[in-house]
């Protein structure tokens, strides 16, 4: 699976433990929300996930802001971080496979992120 390979390759780079946990947390939550492997997701699927985060934030047991009742959370304002991790992952997928669909996803996510940032 590409996600596992991406995470393993990221671990070989000089990244902080918190960064590695954030990558794993973010991408695992995306897969859980979508109920399918990320490499099988399309842009529309990812937009549903991003819209969910805009409304609800992202809760889990990984990293982020400590919330004693729910575990760890990323606030709604951390949306840029989530989008960035998705862009990194799909860029990796394109580099590994040369599949045009991954390149298209990266381009659309970057445009979407740019528009979102202008609205904040």
C-alpha cells in the first residue's frame, strides 16, 4: 500500500516525532472517514473530508491539542495542516506511480487550499 510506504519513507527522513505522528494521525483519520484506502480516494472524497474538518475539527488519539475527554484534537484552524499532509501524500503517490490522477488531486488540493486561505 502506498500509505504504508509513504509513512515508512517519511520515517527515514529527519523529521521530528511530533511531525511523524501528525502525518500518521491525519492520514489515518482521512482513511477512517472515507472508509477506503487513501490511494483509492478521489478529489471529491477528499473535499468531503475537508468540509467535515472545517465544521468539526479532527479528533483522535494521536497528536495535536490535548482534550482530556476526547483524546487529541486538531482544531478547525488546523485545516491547512491537514490539506498539506494530503498534498504531500498524493505527491508521493504520483512520484511512485506516475498515475495522472494523483497529480490532478495535488493540483486541485493546492487550488482549494489557496482559496480557503484567502477566505480566512
